[in-house]
C-alpha cells in the first residue's frame, strides 16, 4: 500500500505546472572555445503570434566568430511550439533547447563550425 501511495505521489509531482527556465539569458561560454562578446535586443520583430519573454542578437568570439539570435520563452513547451512554427530560411540552423529557440543565420563560417557551436550551446543550456 505504501508503495502504491509513493508511486501516486511521484506521478502527481510530475504533473505540476511548467517550471521556470534554469538559464535566463544566452550562455556566457560555449563549449568549443566560444565566448559571448555582445548581446543586444534584435531589431526585427518576432515573426510568430507566440511571443518570447526576451530575445537577444548575440555575437560569440571563438575559433570562428558566430552570430545567433536567442529567444527565451516561459517554458520548454513554448520554445518547442515556436520551433515547430518557425519558417526556416535556406542555410539557417534553428533549434530549441530548454526554454530557448536559437536561430543561427547563414554566415561566412564553415558549416562544421556552426554545427559545433550549436552543439556547444545545447550543452550549455541546462
């Protein structure tokens, strides 16, 4: 009986509301040698009805300098929904991790370096 109650308690705990994101801004360091050098509000408006809580256009210095736009949503679910609705441009890398939607536009950086940067960002977001 006690095991059944414990199982029920664990299951109910998992049904709680969305938890707050662990990271509230773009990571300062990204695995692979990238360091955040600037983060400013983007000049363009967010193209979807679902709006992020915050957004940044970033530049990271590293093996290859990389620019990316980070959109932070109130939950992982909202970020995933935004990714599903995002209209990806040719050559653009777009992914979500945690409460972030990250967009890396096409740039004069080798594709391998942008892929390494994206993997590093995913490792940096808890």
